[in-house]
C-alpha cells in the first residue's frame, strides 16, 4: 500500500514519524512524507522520500518559522497550550482559540495536499495532530486517515472541552470552528466531521498512564528514538573517565527560556555543575561561548541523543516528550526543568511517579539546586532502578512494526466499506 505522512514543520514533529515510516518501508510499502520545504531536507536525511508542500506565499507559516528560529523572540512565547487536563474546571477557552490559530496555519496549502492525494493516490494518510488539513485532503479524496501523536494529546482534550460546551455567549468562541473549517471544507463540498480534528484513529507513543483524560481510543506504539542522522563522534560513544551528564533544552519552544524565567544564569549553572566530578556536555543551539570554560565542560551545537545517551549517567532536560522518552529507552535518570508549553507538567509527573528522576521547575531553579539534584541522581541507586522500570514500561508497548498489520487491516476495512 501507499502511505502518506504529513508533518508540521519542526524536527520534534517529524522525528517521531520516522520509525513507523521505516517499518512500513521495510515491509515493501511505499512511503512519502509531505512537509514544508524548510524540513524537506531533514526528511530526506532520514532515508524517506520527502514531498515539499507550502510556499513563502503562506505568510503566517513563514512568520511562525522565522519566529521559532529567532532566540530573541522567546520572551513572546506563551503557555496557552500547556495542558494539565486532570482538573474538571481547568480553563480551556484561550487554549482553544490559540489552537484554532495553530491548526489553521496550513490552510493556504490545502489545495497542494489535495492534489498530492489525487496524483499519488495513497491508501492511507497518517498526519501530525497540528495538520488537520491532511484529514480534509484525505476525506476529499476518499482516503482513510489517522493521527500519529508525537506527545500529549492536547488537541483531543481541548476539542472535547469545546465540543461539549454549553453556549458560552462569546461570539469569538462560538464562531471559531466555522472560521477555521469553512475555508477548507466549502471548496470541496465537505461537511464538518469530528474525524477532521481527531482522525479516524490515533496512534499514541506514550505510556497509557501518562495520558490526559479523554474518551479517545488510542492505538499504542513503542517510542523508537530517532534524533536525526549524524556522523558518529568518537568522544560521544566512548565511555568517559568520569560520569557524563548531558544538558539539553531543545532547539525550539519554551524549554530554552529556563534561565530567563528562573532568573538564574546559564554560565553560573554550568560552572556550579562543573564543580562536580563529572563531564558536562551542553547541547544548546547557538549558546554563547563561556570564557575560560571549566576543563570538564564540552559545549556542542548538536549531537543526537541516541548517540550520546548510552554513555551518559544523567540527562538534564526541559521535560520535552522526545528527550524524556529517548532517555527512558536508554535507561538514563533525568533531571527535568520544565517551562510549560504543551505537556511538560504531566511528563514531569510521570517521570517522578516512576522514580526515574527529579523535577526542578523554573520557578524554583537555581544553580545550587541543580547541582544538588544531579548529585542525588548520580549517588542514590533508586533513580537508576526507576530508570530501569521506566525502560521496561516503554518496552511493554508494541513495536512500530507491530502496527503495520493493524494499519493494513484498517485500509482493507475501508476498501470493503467503499466497495
């Protein structure tokens, strides 16, 4: 069969698709990944066939890409889409409006997606939860489709709050769905369906007890780390003489705001950590060099986590799904320093519940507390045991290759229904 993946243009969205796409290709299915031109090369490097869609004429998308690439814009990022999801009275109205804005980014590119489906005729479309245009293109061409989640299902949770609301009396809220969907549906004579928001099914790569409460039925799949291709670096794969600690806060998003939000200095934090008998590796993109750096500090622009984590004793990260799950696969205890952006609260809760690490939120973060936390992670054996438990929990989920026959059956069911 032919399977079309559609991704939002960010590495944290593209990378989680790669292992399932590989699994499909390995069983002789044809795979293409539709993505904005800014990420097409990244897809190609993974060994998958990229199809670029969208252009510089989509001004809102271009503005978003430029915003994310500019570190000076970080302070303008908000936490409207940071969802805890376990309290019935948690506010959702602003989150819904922010989500509507995000979901509509690819609307000007919908015609290209529809044409791609008409020309290539995929048997199945698997799409990023922020790419509802892929669902519309699939339904416009009679193709079965589903979501492939890369993290917490905030879209599903927010949609359920919106769809079950009583009349809010707020014209913006009440008219937001039509504003978002009508420009996509009317040109193709489609009526609105919940599947255009939630897919016909959803694949979740996280432990079931990490999910926020929804009525959505998920297909579970094991997290298989892919962090981009790179030439193997000897230093990263060689066992260090002293415990190796890696600190990374992502290449985009609010995780990079830790030091700004906490009021702590990046340099002071690095120097405090380097007082420990460790090798500290910092993978912060575009970080300014530190004058007279400690001899046990290594700053790199980028190294795939899957390449370095097997030789690491601890990872310090922002509670991003990709970093946390990859560390879990490699059985590495974690210090999480979340700056809420999407699902960081619940990721931190899940890690703490497993005994896999410690949580030091931005509001309490200081260099000395970070040093104390890393000391505990290195010296208290319970954290290594917790990391082993977390690894086993992840291993209990089906491999990506085990999803392939389930997807084949869904395509067959669709073909039987449609004749």
